[in-house]
């Protein structure tokens, strides 16, 4: 049997049968014994195809859409506010920046935080050209178990069948969906930092560009893009808050630290097959729900289930500290360094159980930010001292040492400050990426216990 035939047969099985099975697994409708049987055989087929496996090239963390702010006439004031209420018979084209490339692609959609089913009447993926346009000849129709349309139950996640598409490393994809009927408030990622294009009405998924669309900078229901990559390929999960999310960086420019790190990886021969998935949420906390569920409650779904995940970089805790100890904090919100450390330790333990390596990142200085306090600064310094000890981590990235002002270590360096004294600017994010020791992600075989979504399938 030729290699081409083997791969075609394998990919067909994975695309039409196994992906359909995963949808049931995600919604809890398939018993463990049957799932284990199918996954085992999926692993054997993939290994027979030469060791290629699915690796997450891009991902984002979903949250529940907040209530829209209405104008005086009871209407949403702009496209972004209208989108919070949902979509009806509309097409949405979303642009995502990939990290690692591959010869096949599949797309994941999540209805995790919606109260109503999502009816996807059609979905396409293509190479993004500019604005709402796609590269000619790159458009691919997505299917789900062979069907072009699918109803995603509230709280569930679906993965498309794979399609042939040469995804370039660091390239941008355009994922276009048609929402049939009325969706209700969407699961979304608010700080997409890439322009999303929304049609007035109708199914325009096959159009090479959209005429006069409304625009936002959020992603709706779109949660991950996986590529079929060589056996040694793997993904770094960047888990955190707004600083990982890229807040205050230039939109449509890919200037966050995670993408800058992906650029460094691509030109490094030892790391060129390493992807990065950004699972930051602006405003997120480790210990309490706020903007999105707490880090502890979302870590398994957002970080540990990504395909090909091998490392997790954890940069989170500054919102826990600031919101609990800042000038406007309520007495009941008090927090200690030990509590933040305890939360970080739990994240590390969860990742280690799944066979992933965990890298702890020190918290950046924040004096001058709205929720700064000397009490909070004391907590931050204690947490950073613990992180640097690396007792719970496989490695440490000392972002604080690079980003702090030499004359006042409580503050960001002025040339790295976006202006709110909390978030880096584009230059600051680039400095963060530059300080990461790529040897941390030296190639080694993934643990057999990693069990991440789609690993070796």
C-alpha cells in the first residue's frame, strides 16, 4: 500500500468518524470504553501514517458575552455592542494568526458560554489576504462528520473534519461562518486584536471578500485551529491575563509577546516546529471568577486539552493581587501571597499530571496602575520570589527582571509602558519575547501521559 493511500485512508477516518466521535465526547454523550477504543485505533492509524499528528497552531479562550450597552433609543450603539446580543442570518469572517504551519487543518468552535444552541449553516477556512479578502484558490469548505451544517448544543464544542490546506507558519487564516437563524449571546473572546467582518444579512461564506461589513475586534465561537504537523512538532500554551492576551498592543499587527516568541521560534532550527497557543484573558484571575472563569476552573479545558501541548507558560496573578488589595478593594476581597502561590502550585500540579512541562513567569511591576497599593506590591514581590525558586516549575522566565525600571523596580521601564503603568507597549512585548530562553523548549518526545486533545490522532 502506498504512503499516499495510507495517509488518505487515515485522514478520511480521522476526518469523518473520529471528529464526529469527539463532538460526542465533548458533550459527554459517549461512554468511556467506546471512546477509548476509537481513540486507541485513531492513534495507531496516525502512527502508521508516518508520525504526523495534530498540533494547535492558534487558540483562544472563550468567555460569556456581557450584556450590551444600549443607546437612548434602546438600540446597541455600535457593531461590537450589537454582536454581544448575538447574530441572526449573518456571516462572520474572523482572522487568526497561526504559529506553526501544516499541510492539513481543522477548526474548533465552542458554544461553551451560550445559553442557546449555535446553528452553523456553513463554515469555511482560507488563507487571509488583507482586510476581509482571502487569497484566491485557498477557500475550503468545512464539514462536520461529512455535513456542511451543524447545530452546536449550548455548552458543547465541535471540531471540523480536516481539509487539505498548506497553512504557512506565522500566516493568517480567515475563518468564515454563517449563523443560520438567531444565535443569542455568543461565546466569545473580546480582545481579539484582529478585525472581524460581519455581514448585514445572508450566507456569504464563499465570497472572496465582504462588501461594506460591520467590524469588531473580537472572535465569536471560534476557539482553536489545529494543523497536521511532523512528529516532533508540539505547542506551547501561554496561559494568563491581559498581558498574555496582548492588551494595549497595536491591533492587526501581531505585536503581543506570544506572537513575537513564535517569530523567534520559526528562525531557530531547534524550535521551528514549535507552535504557540495564546490562552490569555484580559482581566482574568487565578482564584476567582471575573472576566471569564477563574484560572483554576478553566485551566483543564483551555490549556491542557490543546492538541500537541507539551509546555505551559503561566503568567497570572496580578489581577488577583490588584483587585483584592487596591484602593477600591472590599475588605472581603483580601488576599495573601500564600493564596496566590497556592493557586499557581495547583496549576503546575494539574499540568504535571498530564505530562506537560510548566514554566513559571514572574509578575510584572505595576506601580501607577489604578489598583496599585503598597500592600499589593509586597504580595507581588513575595510571589515572584517563590516563582524564582522554581520549586513547582520546570523552568522560570523572569519577565519582571527585564521589564522593571532600574531606578524604581516597582514600575515598568518607561520605554516599555503602554501608558497605564500596567501593560507593555509593542516594544515592551518584544522585549518580553526576546528574554525567553528557547532552550526551555528543547525538543524531546512528549510524555505518553500527556493525553491532550487530538494528541497523535
